[in-house]
């Protein structure tokens, strides 16, 4: 994204810049035109100062955006709904715009406000306040839409405010308690900053609730009856309880029952290190593949993959990154840390094919 593009930051103000066209085409008309040009120059400088301040508050400079993979760092966009401080991974965020009236869709989910058109894309607008059982905003015109891309789709999430970006290490993100972490909960991490808590939301889980057809498919319809069972050991690092359950249901249906699940990359890495110490070069007798998400508390999937590929024993272990963040523009991150393959959720069939190809 070009953060100096004024029309992207303030889409509803784009008509202002048509004045510059008038400036070029209008003939000189004495002092009146000179005065108009002076006013336009002052106004342009004023707009630039607003945009600069907007960048300071909402976005880090382009050069400071996380570009390296395997650093175990993450940038979180903090936003608010009522008094709650919430967060989303900046890598999911395409842009942030002022709220605009969406077009309502009859007979739709209560949390689907409608659709908007943004640069040629038809985007569903999700009312996060309603989904999270908060009261509505008191001033719609001060609200924001966080336009996000994941699971190969684009969504606009209606929030009440957006404050800033935090750069963190994944080990600063705590897992929810056992009480809070269940298949119905949409909080996947907690960040403590300046004596405050920011709750990281599971946006994939939210979208599955609102529109299952836009999230995870009905896996049972695609399973062949003549499946040959395999004893290959698969280690799976996935922080979402819902997705762990889906994989636990799906993988045995394609013949893989020897599954070991972990809620974050650090626990998975500890287990793999112990396997390497115990089995040495014969580690494949215990583990034949690592399947990892990217976004996880304590240690992310890129850092986990990098750790495996740099280990003298585990370096030949096949690693598949299975994440909603796999896009053409982000695949290079997984390639940089040495992933053998990358699959975007919810392409379960492709994941199954890769397991068969790589678990030799």
C-alpha cells in the first residue's frame, strides 16, 4: 500500500484534489487567480500535515514495517469497540477507512451490515460490536472500517476507533486461560501493554460463525471410502481450538491417525527438540511432518519453521505452513525460512495431497 496516496487514506475527500485540475486549465485572471492559488497552496500543505499525522498514528513508516521472516515478531493494529481494546495482525490489514453506509442484504446474518464497493471489490461489512455483544456506536461517522484479507477473501470490519500499531515479540502474547479457550471463543491471545490488556481476535473463527460457506467447507462430503491408513506421525501447531478440531476430524478420514497437537509454536518446538535428542537421525520413526499455522502465541510459524530447518538433525523434516495468511504477496516469507510447502486455509484437500507427497 502506498501510504502517501491521499485518495486511499481519505477516500471520501478525493473530490478536493479535482481543484488542482482547475488550477491547470483555468486561465490567469489577475489578482483573483493569484489569491486562489495561494489559498490552494495553504490548503494542500494543511492536507499534507493531516496525512503525515495520520501516518504517524495509524501506520509505521514503510521502511519499518516488518519485512524479515523468522524474527518471531508481529505488528498488531489496536482498535476499540466501546471501552474494549482489541487487536488484529497488521499483515491482514489492507487499509483503514472511515465508515460509510453499506447496502443492506435481505435475509442475511444479523452481524452482516451489508456490502460496500471499494476500488472495484464488493466487500461484506461485519458489525464486530454486535458480534461481540457490545452496544452500538454513538456516532457512526466517527467509526472506522478495517479492511482485512485472509482465507483468500476480503472483509470490512466495523469498529469504533483505531488507535495505533504495536510491534511485539510473539512471546509477549499470552494464551487465553483454559476457561476462555474453547471452540466457541474468538480470543486467541492476550497482550499486556502499559497496564492494559489487548485481546487478539480470531477473525477466521468470527467469519466461520457468520458465513460458514466463506470459511471452512463441509469436509465429510469429499472423503473417499477406500482410504489406506498410515502410521506416519504428524505434529500440528495450531492455536485455534476450532481449527484443531477440524483437523482432528479431517486427517483421520484421509488415513492419518497418529496426530500430536500443540497450541503454540514454542510447545511444538520443545517437543520436536526432545524427539531429535532421543531419536537422532531416526527422528522420522516418531515424526514425519510438521504442519504449522503462522499466527500463534509464544512462537509463530515462521520462526518455528526456521528453527526446524536450521537444526542439524531436524532440517530434513518436511514442514507445511497451513495458514489463512498465505497469499501471492506473502508466500516469500515462508520460502525464506525454508518451508517445503504452503497452503492457504481452507484448502484441506490440497493439504491432504501434500501430506501424501511429502510423507514418504
